[in-house]
């Protein structure tokens, strides 16, 4: 059997691979601390689960409209108005099977063969493959630890050419936690408008920001930039609903309508029950979100202090999301029992096999010399895991 070239080009998700391996080890009775998973460790709030139960009891178990029920679209519209000061109508909203599905649909609609899509690195692992599957070319724009992993506007301007179709903007960022300020976004918006490209704004971590930071959506900076912005969002991170698989896209009605057609020929509608639960999540009480973020901030502060106290390790303090992205490059080239640690992948393997700690190698995010650790786990696990990491790094020679 010959596998299509597009499938041969794509590698498995590194985060899912690491998480699966860690779970398999746990199933064998091995005590593994998991810093790999990109999902909150809190349970879905009870009022959201009750909405799903009611949907089941009411028999809301049939097909819905391809792009989501109107009640959920209206809840999404209210969310954007309430949180971001943005006005949309139903024709500008599409509900899909998670944020990743939103991005996939969007790429299939927006990109043609030969188009270029600018992706700042470090980047979420799935951005480049999703662009590649649309026969377009991901163009990686490197950022530095010294800049806080933020794009230099002049570098962005120089990277844009006639083939450039869009910029992917992920703020807060997975894996670095980098979050752009309003003034920084205005400079990016000016470049977007000068060039006439689109900006794909992945705002899935919008609610998970720290130290009183005010989150700003680039689409809220004016009607002109809003018309060039497609927002990808969802309920998974904000409401600890990763398994419910509901994401949503907001943007120009022509793009949303085309995405609806793609979805209609692939997955059809998102799960009916999950839609009702998501409607309740967006419309219901929001205090649970702040409680969760408060706990995340305590964990962030602890793990950052631990990482920066390690010899030859540095880590930028994340302003959002629930990841830290330490620079471990000084440990590359060292060895354990004669086995060299050649890169971030080998170091991640070493930490899992020897220290029983699961992390995700920076190479998967386009940043060799780093590792991603999720602090979406208990403080007890973080303390125990960091003790193991510290001990394991000291054993490298």
C-alpha cells in the first residue's frame, strides 16, 4: 500500500506521544510525574456537567446544524461582546470539534498551494503540520528568550512577501506563556494592515493570564484590523473541558461560510451534548475560572523559582497559559552512564526513563535547547517532579 505524500510529511504530535508513553508507564505501576499534558487538572465545573446531563435526559442526542446550534452561537457572540468588546453575528461564528479542528478547517479554506504562512517560534506543535496539509508553506519567524519570545515588528515586516497569506498569532502562547500587550499588538496590527494579509489569532488561553494582566484581542483594536482577523477559541482550557471537544471560530462571514462547507463534508456537527454544556459554560457563572487561574499562578510562581534556582538553567516567567519553557541547552552534550544527551528529545527521554518525569522536548516547538513543562498538575506533583528533575540534571556529566 502506498501512503499519500501529505500523510508521510506529518509527524505524530510530540505532546500526545509523550503523554501516551507516560500513561502507559503509569498503567504498569510506574510512578511517573506528568508535566506533558496541555490540559487543566481540574474537573469540569458541576453546573456545566449538569447541563450535559439535562441534554441527555431531554433527548438532545441527534444531529444539529453543521456549524453549531444557534443558542451556542449566541453564547459565543455574547462572550466576545462581554470580554473583548467585539460584535459578531451568527454568520460570523462556526462551532467545531475543538480548537485544532477550527484551525484545520480554516487552513483548508484560506490557503492554496504555494501560499506562505508566518509562524513565530516557539510555536504550538500543530501549526506547521496544519499549514502543510493545506499545501501551503509554513515560514518560521524565530524569536529569542532575550525578547521574552516576542516577535520583533521589523523582523515580521521583512518576512512578509507577495506569497504571504497570513500570520499565526498565539497569545498567550503555548509553549512559552508569552502574552502581547496592547501597544505591542498595535504595532503588529499596523503591519498586518500595511501588507493586507490575515492574522489568525489563537486565543484559547485568553482567560489564563497572571499578575493582573489585562488580555487584549488584536481584533478589538479597530474595525479595519477586525476585518483581517480570524479568531480561534474554545472552552477546553478556560472551563477544563478538553475532552468535550468544542472550539469556535469568529471572522468574516465569507471565510466562516466556506469553513462550514468543509466541516459539512468531514465531521458534520460537533457533539450535540457538548454544545449544550458549552452553552452553559459561556453563559453561566465565571467565578470558577478565576479560582482556577489563582491556583495556576501559585504553581507558576513555585515552578519558576525552582527552575531558575537550578544550575545553568534559565526560564522566562510566563504571563499566561500554564506552561514554563526553560532553557536547558547547557546540559546538551553531557552524558549519563556513557550515553550522550544530544538534544532536547534525548534529554526528555532521559528524564522520563530515569527520573520518571514527563516533559515535552523544545524541538517539537521549533526551539532546540528547551523543554516544555506544564504546571497543570497538583502542587504536590510539581514539588516531587522538580525534586526529580534537579537530581537527574546533577547526575549528568
